[in-house]
């Protein structure tokens, strides 16, 4: 990689996403300079976990070519506004945020100052630092902004694709694939606990079912009584179901996928 393409990065918001991106950057050809959070003590803790970088004063982010703003979605606009009131070399800088539900417009105060702006939304559940580091590489990331962000994403181990403009719909797809999927699994966990069988038995089943959906069309990957026409089994499920209305809604969906509605 040519020296010109080694970016110097600062991160504002060294939380779940920011800390992991910082470590990925430090293990890439790019340089993580440091950053800050709302509370300096939390940022210091994060920097020691990351293992490199220093606590920056807001004015010092001007040393960076790229500033990643990984604060809660509701704070991105405010942080962008605060940054735009500093005296930074905006024309040489790019500011990106990590939200899947917001576009580049939320950074318009910085764009008005001559900075480039972008979005870098990793499709990964940043649950905990070590877990994320072990599993995040190979995840997809939705990108909006300058073309070089795609190569930057690859340098960090991500699979980049252009972020869709329909943000609400795009983000809904993401939560169906993560939080809402796990909400469904919570029913299995409750049943496992009640029957005193290992939760992992159901989790392994879920893992295999999901793996099947990578290899086969959903109409083939879906197994169960609806596929075999075992209506009696379905009736018995409904008798013991924690939420029969939800079961029926999902059954309707399954029948549609199987072409049996
Ligand atoms: N979590 C995920 O799985 C995930 C996945 C993809 C994208 N994202 C996106 O990534 C972004 C960050 O999410 P996260 O989960 O990393 O949040 P998080 O763990 O709550 O971390 C947020 C960080 O922002 C800091 N912060 C809050 N307000 C600030 C301010 N005004 N100025 C400076 N720093 C501030 C917090 O500081 P303190 O520590 O001092 O409170 C914390 O370090 C969001 O846009 C989110 O939508 C999250």
C-alpha cells in the first residue's frame, strides 16, 4: 500500500463499535491516533483495551485525515455541530458515522465547512470487545461517501457494499436479522429452561438452520411440520404456544414462502 493511502484516524465515541474499529485500524495499514468519548475515564479504559492511541482533545482531531463518529445515533448531529465550530483543516478531512438508520445529511454542518462526509455501517452485533474482535472480520459494511472508503473497509477486513438510500427499510432488514431473530429465539430458551434441557441444543439447531439458508433458497431451507403437512402437530403447538397469535402470523409467512397459502 502506498504511503499516501495510509490514513490517520481519530475516533469520537470509543464505545462498543468505536473500540473495535480502533483495534482493527491498528492492525491494518492505517494508523489509529486516538480519540475521546463523553467521559474521559471511559475513553482511557477503552484506549487501554485497544492497546494503542491517546486521549485527544476535540481540537486535536485535526491531526487526523479521517474522523469516525461512533456515538449513539441521537448524538451524531450534535457532535457534528460541535466539531464544525472548531478550527480544523476541514478541507483535508473526512468525517464518517456508523449508523445504519441515518445518511450523510446528519453531518451537513461539517460538509458546509468543506469536509468530506460518509457513512460506515457494519452489519455486525458489537456485543462485547473480545467477541467482536474474534468474529467481526468478514462482515458486510454499508458505505456512503468517497470511493476510497470501500478500500479502507477492505483493509479492515470488511466486505463493503453501497448503502441503500431507503434507510428505514434497510435498517429494518438489519434488525430482522439480529434483534428480532433473537427475540424469536427467546421462546426456545424459555422452553429449554422449563424442560431443563440445554439451551445450546436449540441454539445449535438455529445455527444449522441459518447455515442452511446460506446454501439453499428459504423455501428449501425451511423444515418442519408445515413442510410435511402434519396439521395435528401444528394444532398441538398452538395449544402450548407462549404466543399463539405470533405463531399463526409466522405460520402464514411460512406458508407463503412454501407456496402453500
Ligand atoms: N452496537 C452495535 O452492534 C452497532 C452495530 C452497527 C452500528 N452501530 C452504530 O454505531 C454507533 C455507536 O454505537 P455503539 O453501540 O458503539 O454505542 P455505545 O457502545 O453506547 O458507545 C457510544 C460512545 O459514544 C460516546 N458518546 C456519547 N455521547 C457523546 C458525545 N456527545 N461526545 C463524545 N462521545 C459521546 C460514549 O461515551 P461514554 O462511554 O463516556 O458514555 C460511548 O463511548 C451508533 O451510530 C450505532 O447505531 C452499532
